[in-house]
C-alpha cells in the first residue's frame, strides 16, 4: 500500500523451549505495595464482574458495551499500534483522546468491571497507564518468550496470563531496570506532560491535593502542593480563596526559581507567578530512602500502652461504622457526611498542615481557631499531636527516625504507626510519649491545650448530635464513612506517596495524589516546606492554595510564602 513507511524485519527471538518451563511462586514470597494494590484491584474487578449478571440492566449493558469498545480501541489502537510501535501518525489531540480511552481499559474505572474483565483477559493484563503499558510491551518484544519476557510463558500459564501483574520488582530486575517504575525505555512518553499526568495523578485526585507528595517534600512550607495546573489541590484552592478575601496572609508558595533549582534536567515547568508572596529559604536536605534497608516491625505481639489501645479501638470503630454505611444509605446522611468531609478535610490540610506546621501564611486568630477546630473532627487527633508528628516526619523524612517511615513496610507507614506511640517517641528522641517538645508555641496557647486534653469528647459530642438528628444512618455516614475515607486518603500521603511514583525534586519522597485538597503534591512540599502553594505548576490543582489566595485577596491572609524560581533551581535533581 502506498504512502506507508516500510519497516526492517524484526529481530529474531528464540523459540520457547517447553522443557525449560518453570513456575514462580505466587503467594509465599515477598510482596511489595504495588503487588498488593494490583492484586486487590484484580479481586475487586472479578467480584464486581461476577455480580453483574445478577443485577442485569439493559442501560448498564449498553453503557458497558460502549465503554468496552472505546477502552478496547484505546488499548489496541492507542497504547499498542500508535505509542508502542508507531505504526502510523495522527494529530496530537486525537492521539491523546484515543490514549485516554485506553486509560479506562482496566485500571481506573472499576465500576464497569464486566468490560474491564473482558478487555483485561484478552490482553493478558490490567492495562494501567500508557507509560507502564508501553514499557512492558517493549520489553515483551525485546525478550519475547525468553526468561526476561515480562509475562514469559516459561513461568507457566497463570504467570503469563495475569500473575506477572503482581511481580513488579521481579519483572523490573529481570528486564534490567534498577527499580520498579523506572520505565527507562519510554523516555519519549515521559517527556510529554500528558502521559506524565496520566501516570502520576490518580492518588492526588483521591486525596484532594495531599497526594502530590513529592512536591510537598521538595517544598514543605509551600501552601500549594499541586504545582502544575493539572495537579488538583483542593486545599490550595481554599487557601487562595481565603487570601483573596483577606483572611489568609503570609502565604508561602514555591516560586519558579525554587522549582528550577529543584527540577529534574529537561523538565519544563509551568507556573503562574503570584505577586506579593514571600519567598522562602531552601529546606534542609534529607537522605534518600534506601529500599534495601526496609524492615517490618511486629504489630500484635508486643507491649501495648493505653494510647496504642485507644487508637486501635478508634480505628476499628471507624471501619465497622464505615462498613455499615452502605447498608443504611440515606441521602440526608450522605450530604451531611460530604459537607463534614470538606470542612474537616480542609481543617487538616489548611489548618493543621500548612498553617500550624509550616506557617505558610497568616490569618486572624479567630479564623485560625475555626479551621483547626474543623480539623479536630477529622479523626486524626488534636493539633498538638498532629503538628508534632509532622515536624518529625520532615526532620527525619524516609529515615528510620521518621514517625511513619516507609522503611518499616507499607502497613506501618500507612496506619500501623498510629498504634506505636512509645516506640515513635523513643526513636524521635522524646523521653516519653506525649512530650511534644517540638511544638512549644502550640502548647503555650490555651485553645490548643484545651483541644489536646478534650479531643475525644469533641468526637463523642459530634457523634451524639448526628445520632440524635438522624439516627444510625447519620452516625454511620457522618462519623464512620467520613472518617474512614478521610483517614485513608490522608494516610496515602504518609505511605503511598513515600513508596511509589516519580520524584521531580531532590527530596526523599515519591508519588502524587486529588482528594487531599492539594496536600498530595508531596514532593513539592518536602522541597519547599514553607511554601503556601504546593501545586507549583498550572496543572497541579491545589484547593488549599486557592483558598489561601482568596483569603489574601480579601486581606485576611498575609505574609504568604511561595517557592521562587531560584529556590526551585537550587533544589533540582542532578
């Protein structure tokens, strides 16, 4: 056919020798967090897919069919023939559209599990983002049917069909990558913002901005975690709003100079410079996490103190109530829970984090107390405890002294640390649990001492009000489901954001995240901790920063700190 580019014959690959076939153990081995996540997604998809015939609906069927076709073509035409093999060319807008359809072919839209199962089993995998898919498929062609093939048939049908999806470190090692997630063979995709966006953003979207965790570690004092326009940061939006109306001042954000100093080579950063913000000094450097040192601490069979037991009981109660919520669904309870989630979430991200911990801006004391009191109902204890722990986290980030260090495993960094109070106090240099020597400025204020001494009773009072107003549905949704969702979204920042993802800044953390109000631009934050803006790029949505800007605009926020271009250049990886 004319006008088509002819191609060289493919390199020869060895024929599969069946006598060499072997099987790799699946269950009884070392699992990393990516393996566990993928296995959970596979299980959820199969459970939902099996339920589909029992709740058959023609509308759902046709929606599934249309989505299946679009997602399937997104994988076959977009991921495979276009991005991997460059078999043809199309306009960039059409390329992005088709590839975006492929993104929904097996990883992100689990509600349509029937179509995902169909596509996933045809193509031997859950699809994930284009950077992952194209990298794996290129390695497959390079090492086809040899031991280095990512889903080699030499390791058995189960491994080649789906099991390989839960062997991330093993596949990276045998394909010559230094670590899982290196993707060294798809530099052309990693150079394009759209594909980086698809690869990086799903955690940040679930944490309202807190998941932009690499940003946060790069610029820890920045009120904006989502540094790019596409990096959604709800907390930053609220901070911008508070700044706009004059309620937030001294808002700190990472500037262009800050980002350039911290930027990876050849990465172009977009930033809408905001005047009147105070630039900040570079943060202290912290050591990079050495995964080979990772170890796990026992959870059950150890000495428990009263604080550990109390926290464990609260965690269990939240999960039990949250598990009951879908069975007592009520629209009134749902909307009450949603409103409370927004207020308490911003109380933690804007009040606890960017205001009290990093002093990224200033607001009137009455407004400060209001936001902090909202945060006290977020299921994450009182501000003295929270700020003390987070300051230690920045001081010892990703080392053994980090209160929720990823070096002790995903469970410990995600939630287990919450039940190791004496251990954390000892390793951080406190003489006893509850000393909080690093937050003297909070302990000197009666309001924070009051919240610290009575925090559990505020939770009980809110639970009682919800129950009296709407009965058990309001209690299950307003307390259980709300705190369950908020806790796991926040804890994703302490765990996932330090274990997975990319590091555009010279700091020890990883990953991105959108339902944490902008806190998920975590690498930005660790690089520029005092910046009120965590989302440093135009595409990094930061709701908290938006609220700070609003408060600044109306005169309520002053001394707003942001990272400058010079700061970013100084922090850039080399």
